[in-house]
């Protein structure tokens, strides 16, 4: 049996059980593979049939990351193999399985706790945002950095970025800038900052007295993590400091205007330089996708968001910029992607429209969220 996900069960003092799943690929910063997704889904099937489980805990092996994203190296191989074919069975299967898993975690009857220590990006962010209790630590570094590789903030980015204050969600999607645990809590992308010690937290969870109802157990866990929360005042918060400027610069009638305002701003410092550098060097296609995904999904429910994003993700795998971005970052590592369009203003609207069309005869998530 594969050990890319480790499963264990922790008995509580009252005889109930905390189910634990640990992504176990620390060399790749726990990059989320299809095999991991399948194993997690199968284990959820078993756990959901039991009445003794009071919580599901998800974390990552090693001391560097919960999960740095999806397994885009394997995706790149499939994009090379199926280039020009009009369909990519590998990415179709991968993204469908990932979205189904994220949806199950979002809607789980059993409280889900995700321990977002270290790097939490892309697919890792999808796992964290699906939890009832999103825990971060002083070591957490979070981002949706798809602007660098020609993808878009997937795994529900349309859902959770749209729920951030002001225009912060748009800014994070356009720049891929990293934020720390304090910033994540303050803007609503995490619930509590705790110490970077999963075992101690699990021991504390095991010492609680649990009840027979889901609502009561959520309250028990809530009170515990409120007690376990640590002081955040020593951590910097440049994102929060820049929010008035971010809201002003991201206020525009279309993505071309917003991009021009961001890249021409004079009030720049080291943090803003780095964020805007990601946008300037990033994929123009992605900037348009970020704008459109947030605009179109404003009133979507979660299942509708995931159906839209599956189309976007698979379409990206059929277009050259995603393949080229991964090549430059992780395959040849030359850091010099040659994207299709020169800048944001050069991307035709009709080109972006094509990304929102379903690339399969039948949408694999057509029944998601339906009884």
C-alpha cells in the first residue's frame, strides 16, 4: 500500500476518535498527487460511515509545508504528450478528483481541521480553505502564485478570494504575493494562529470530552483552539499596511486599467516591488482569468464555482502558457517563460472567453452538490 498519505486514529479520553491524515511527500513539499487525492477520498468514504469520529485532522509531513500545490510536474508531462489534441485525459481526471475532494471537505458532516504550517500554496490552499478550522503558525507562508505559471487561482480561489475584504482577493490573485499567518487571520483566510507543534495540539484535542452531536463537538474544538491561539503582534503585516493603497489601485473598470494602475504606482517599497514584479513578469493570460473568475463567480454557490474552475483548469492545460510557465519554473528552471501575449492589454477578450467553455462532452462535476 502506498505511503504517500499516512493515516492514523487517535483515541480521546472519552473513547471517541480523531482521524488523522498526513500528506507524506516532504521532498516535493507534499505536492498533491492524484494518488494522494484518491487515498484521501477512499479514507473519507470509510470515516463518514462511522459514528465514533469527532474530527478529521489533515497536515503535512516534514517541517516545511502542508502542501506547496498540485503535482504540476506530472501535469506538464501530460501537456507535452497531449499537446494539440484538444483533450487532456490526465488533467481532466486530476482536476475532477481534486475538486470532488475539496467539495467533500467543505461540506463534511465531521468537523475538518487543517494544520497549515509552513508553505501553503495552490492545492494546499484549497485544502486549508475547505476546513472548518483553518490553523496557521508563525512559520506559515501562504500564496496563490499561479500568475507565474499561466494557470489561475484554482481549487476554489474564485470562492475564497472573493470573500476577502476590499480588493485584497484580486490583488493576491494578480501578484501571487506571499502572506504570513498573522495576515491570513486578519483578512479571514485562517481562523487561528497556533504553535507549530501538531502533536501537542492533537494531544490537547484528545483530552477533550466530546458529545454526541456535531454542533456540540464543533463548539468543544472551537473553545480549545481559542485557548491555544498565540500572540501575533510580533509578526509583520505589510499586506494590512498596504490595504488602502491596494484598494485604490485595484479599483478599475477592467483588468487593463487595474494592471496599468498597479504597475505605474509611485508609492513603492520593497514589499510592493516584489508583489508587482510578479505581476509584471507574470502571465498576461492569467491576469485576465483572475479578473474574469472573480467577476463571474460573485453570486455562484460552491458547486458552481468548482464547475467553472474545472473548465478553466483543463482549458489552461490545453493552452500553451501553462505548459510554458511550468517548463520555465520547474523543468528547465531558466526563469524565462515565453508567454503567448506581450502584456495584459494585448490579450483579446474572445481568447479569454474560450477558457470558460467546457472542454468535455459531459462535465464530470455536473452532479456536484446535487442530492
